[in-house]
């Protein structure tokens, strides 16, 4: 059974009435609910728990970590960021959600600024499938709408994704690479754009389906290849004679 | 005229007689010579200069930075690393050479450990062109040998390159992705494997040709698109009525 | 001096008054004009010339071929398609324009259906730069509009491009990967979406700039690596003893 | 239960004693055995059956097709090639094995010559994992040897793979991209290099594990997105007024 840890900074829900109404128990509770409906074994963790709820033990027993943060990226301790990154490179799946694009974890794994354009105007977003062969698109229509969304627009400063699964259209005139796959070390990472806290986006069926698809796709392989590093013995005899010529 | 800054930590050459014999004026002097032969406007900079020779002014006037380091990665100040990274993302080309795979700059831009296997046994390396359409391969044979090399072997923990230009074979039984292209922000990055300090690799014709090709390819475009970020105005009128239904 | 051959089926301009008014001498004449303004050495060729104007001699002396076709894809002879494809794989650049997505040449090089959605409603298109590090984006703003365009929408059935330079937004609700880079053999290919015959799109400055950038980027390298094929001699001695064990 | 059809031209086994000894019931029988051991529902098909055993009905009920051919590529009828290609683009997985690189099906899907170097000298091959995050690498060591193999060497004329899972080293001095992933349409394709008919390669454990991993990864998603094509209705009202200016 795939074990998912749903992480949320859990700040907006406690400070903003609109958000609290949509997510009374926190965004993490609704994401967890979507995943449990898919048969995943789900735990949650939040910023203000000790070690942000992301101890070594927790991560060692996590197959996929989902990350939602926005207002408090800077409050995430660097030591925990390094710990999460280490676990991703060692095989833990990572789903980075919406404003998580600016989290320390994602920026560190991408190596770029992860900058973008944004506008909060309750506009319509349409997501189009650009890679119908990818398992994350399974069970979805070729496009679907998020009726009210915060806009994110290009240029999105990320490395070219290893696969581009969704491409977004916004009412106000922008596009965005909304579903991006990255392999890093032994880990599989999926960035998924929708999810602004003031709209009920994680209650929407297509979004919940994508979370489940992505968690299944990203889940740690228990027997991924065991990589060795450093000084290596040769298998073949090496001819160290100097009489070779440069061609 | 394309301006190249050749950076070298310049440690081995002052501490090891073998290296000093091959590179009496430093590895940077030989790399600079290869580039000057291609008509580039070349300056050099080294670790022990103030700000490692990489002031804001120097980087602002650099179209391509080449990076060679090995023994003293930790002595490169974090502030300079951030400065170099910023300039790359804003359009400065970057050529990362050999053991530079473990430099702070490269690891930060890749987001991975950049780990690999290695062995120092003076073995033969053969580099094969895997992307003959790439400008970095121009003027080269389909393969060439480095007669004595330090081995670097897979797994090389990097993001999948945007183009794989060279693939290496080693006498002792390993392969390595030796010529890797990455686009990051507005910047073009090329990682090139050969270049161990105890062998005269930067004196070799094919290697020098690759340095020139890569510098030409990576050079900053003075009029790359001017990217804006943050809050954006819509171009189209946005219909904020609530009567849309989720499809 | 880079030699470009501008190919056009040249059918609509002779049959449709609207098109004839915008392109009185054919679409190829306007594309040629845009390229000549960039210092290219330009020739044109059209469907109804012998061998469609694409003899072995013409292609052998072409560094970049541009392809515009729509109504008469089926009239292009298979032998010429194979000839063009062969030259691309041997290093000739290829710019495939707009409805050229359905040309035999492009479909054969992609290996997919190259299907898409379309709508002719004179709607606004906005092109966003998604890879500001790519030379094809040089000198462009981060986005620009085509005021009246035929819509092309996802899913666009192509292999994932090696680089995605432009992403389009359409007034009616679709997105499209509008500027796609592919390396094939020794050849560089760029697919560029805008260019419907009933709108003056090849008269537009940004579009003309992109044609020039792409032609410069795609141009044949005269000394690309000379690839050998077939039976190969070993460089290393091969140990054919049977006493090795499978690890 | 995933349904695999194992296709084999089945020529060498009936004409060559060495091959017949290693594969008395044909290569397909041994591949089928490897897959059945993984719980797949396996059927076989061969060249000399009517329609090469690949009727519409067979393909419609195939989740993954494996392809081994060498001596008789030209005897595969074009109509069947088109049929297989259509099914791949519509979602059927495809595993192309060894000399299948030169099959009509693979060349048509790649759009390139699929040329390579080769040498038959019974030399050792070592396969290195280059993408340990990919499910096809699951359960494997970081490298393994094929003790006697036909050599395939670069340049391998294929599009850059969407993921490079294995990189091969050969005793005689060559490298090869041996495990290549491609998304095409709704279909997932894996090219896997080892498998020469005169060596018992499909009897080897690691190779059999890779066949099972790849079949699981490539298997058709029954509910992949349903892509529509052609003329599309707009969702948004389109403003067709002419008063917009080109920016």
C-alpha cells in the first residue's frame, strides 16, 4: 500500500475566513481525502509541528510527499529542506502543488528561480492534455476547466520538464506549463499548477483524479537500482602502456 | 566579439609537480589559449583573487564563463556562487569542465548531487558523438580518443540533459554522458567531462575544438527576450461571473 | 552566406482572391523577402515546377529549406519526400510552417499523425516564449500577438520537442505548442505554427524575425561529424574466451 | 491482466543450427516464457502466419506488442506496418528488441534511419543504468553484463529518447544508448538493444526482468484521454472586431 505524506504550511486556513470556509480542516485534509479515496495510506504534516512533521522516520516511511506552501516558505528550516531533497533523490516521490513552485524544496531541486507571472482575478483556466501517453493523464478528458483560478503565466523559469502533461489557458490571455514531470536521482517529481487557496479547487473531481494518478506514478520503487559512488574498480584490464596514439 | 572569462581554482598547479609541468601557467592559461585561437576575447580569473576574480563588473561583461575546480570547491564563497548562478540564469553562458561537476555552482544549477564513479588509472577514453546535429559537435570526427584519462562512470546524478552530445567509453568498463547541454533561465550550460589535471588533455586538438564550439554556442544573446515577473495585467477582459459550471 | 530555399505549394494564391490580395506573388515571395532582409541567399521553389523545384542539385546547395503547404499535400511525390527527408537527416535545416504540419515530409520525419484541432474564426493568438535561452527567441518580446489567426489546438500529435520555444494562447480557449525544435540525424528542424494564408501573418515583424532566427539556427554545418555505419572494426582487443561469468 | 503479443519473424531459428539450439521453439517462445513468469497473459505471432498473426482483432486485444525481426524486415507487409503503427499511436505499448531497430514499424515511428554500427565478435557488453528513477530499471543492479553480444555502436540515428534508461559499453571500444523510452501519440515505446540470436541472451535473468518491467510500464491505459481532432468549437466568445493592433 503506497504511503503518502501530505504536507501543508496550514497558514491561510487559520487567518483568512474565505479560505477557512473552503478548507475548514486545512487544505491538507482535502488533499488527504482525495488520496484516501484512491486507496493510498495517507498521513499529514504541517509547518508548525516539530521538524515541520517531517522527521527522518516519517520520510523514510513515505513513498510520496505532497507539498503545499505559500505564505511561509521562509519559515521552512534549511535542514528540513535538505532532508526532503535527500529523500527525493533517494527515491521518494514528490508532488509540488500550486504556490509550492516557490518553496525552498522545489527551487533547490530545479536549480532555477521558478519565477512566473500571476494575477488573482477569479478567471477561468482550461487545462489541455499535451502528453496523452503519460499515466498521469489516465482517466481524464482531453481538457477540463477550473472555473475560477489564480492565473500563473509564462515564462515559468524551470528546466525543460522530462514530460509536459498539461498546458493551461487563462481567460486573461496567458498560457502556462501546468503539469510538469521531472526525474531527479531515483526520485520522480510532478509539479501541478492549480490549487489556489481561495477557490475550492481540491474539491474538483479532475484535480483529485490527477493527484491520485500522480501519487501512483511517483511512488517510490522499493527496489530501484542501488547506485554506488566514488572510487571504482575496473572490470577490464587496463592497458596503461604509453604507446597509444591520439587519433 | 565574444568575451570569455576562464575561471580556475589554480591549486593543483602550484602544489603538484606533474600538474605544474603540464600546465606551468595554470590550466586556465591553456584553456584561454585554446579560446583565443578561436578569436574569442579572453580573460582569466582564479580562486585567490579578491571575490575570486568574479566581481559583478567582470560577470556583467562576460558572455561565457568556463569553470575548472577540484580541490577547493568549498573555498568558493556562497555569495559568489549565487552571483554566478544569477548571471547564468540571466543569460551568461557556462562551460563546466571535468571535476567542476562537484562545484557549488554546478550542483546548485542542477539541483542534484552530481555524484559519479571515478578511477585514476591513466586509461583510454573514447568519446562518441551522440547528437551530430548539435553545433558543439561541428568539425569533430564521429569519435576520438583521450589516450590517458581519469575515468568518470555512471550513474552520473544530473537531470536528463536537454541534449546529449558525447558519450564516453572507458577502457576499464564504464560509460559516461560526457557532453551535456542544459538550458536554464536565459542561460546555456555545457558540461564537458575530460580535463583531468595530471594529463595534457587541454592541449589536445579535439578538446580545444569542443571548447571553442561550446563557447560560441553558449555565448550570451544580447537581445534575449526581456522576461517580466510577478503581478500581470490581463489583455483580455475577464468574465468573473459565477455562473460557469465545472465541466 | 547561408542558402535558403523557400518552398510553397502556391495553390491558394492562384485560386482565392483574399489570399491573392495578401500574397500577390505567393506566400513564398513574402517569406523570401523576410529572409533576404536578414542577409540570406534565398531561392524559391513551388509544387508545379519539375520535381517540385527540389532536384538533387537544389537540395545539395540548400542550407535551410522552408516548407509551406496546405491544399495539395497529396500532390507532393513520394520520391521527392524521401529526397527531402534524406537531405534533412544529412544536415539540411528544415522550417515547417503552419499547415505544413500535415505535409508528407513532416509526418514522415515525426513518425506520428501530426493531428491537431483547428478553427478558422479570425481570432487573436498570443505567443509566449517558453525557452528564452533558445537562439530562435532572440530579439523578441516575451510575448506577442497575431491579431487574426486560424486556431490550432492541442492535442498536437508530435514527439515531445527537444525544445519548446513558443506556446500559443487563442481567444477561443485553446493552447498550442507553436514553436518546436527537433534534432533528427544531422539536421535541425523547427516547426512554427502561425501563417494562415487568409491573414497577412508573414508581413508581421515578429514572425519575420522568427523566420530569420530559425534559418540561422537551422543552417547546415558544413563540417558536421562524418558518421560511418555498418560493420565496424574494434579498437580494443576483444577477449572471446568463454570463461566469463554473468554477474 | 496485461495482454502481451510477442511477435517474431521466426526465420533464423529454422535456418541456423546455432540459433535453433539456443531457441528450439523460436525466440518468441523464450520471450513469452519470461513474460508469463511475470504474470502477463501472453500470445505469440510470427511472420508466416496470415497477416503475420497481427490482425485487427489481435492488436485490438493487445496491451503490449514486442517485436523481434532481423532477416526479413522487407517481408513485413506495409499494410500491417501501418496497422501496428496506428495501434501504437492509439495506446498499445511497443517493445522493440535488438535488430528490430531496422524494422519498418520502428523506422516509421522514429522518422529517422535508425542506422548504427555493428560487429559480431562475441564480445562482452556492460549495461549501465542512466535513469534509476525509471520504472524499467526497477529491481536491477546499477550495471550488468551480457557475456557475449553482438556490438551495436553510436551514432544510433534515432530522435533523442524521452528517457535514456540504459547505456552500453562494449569490449571493443564502443558505447550505445541501449534502453530508450519514447512517447508517441497515446503509446509508450521502449527500444532495448540486447538480444542477438546466436547468444542465449533472452535466457538471462536481468534481460528477462527488463522485458517484464518494460511490458508493465508500456501497457495500454484503458482510459487514456479521448483525443478529438479537426474542426473545434470555441468555448469563449471570440471578438472578431478588426480594431486590435499588432503589438
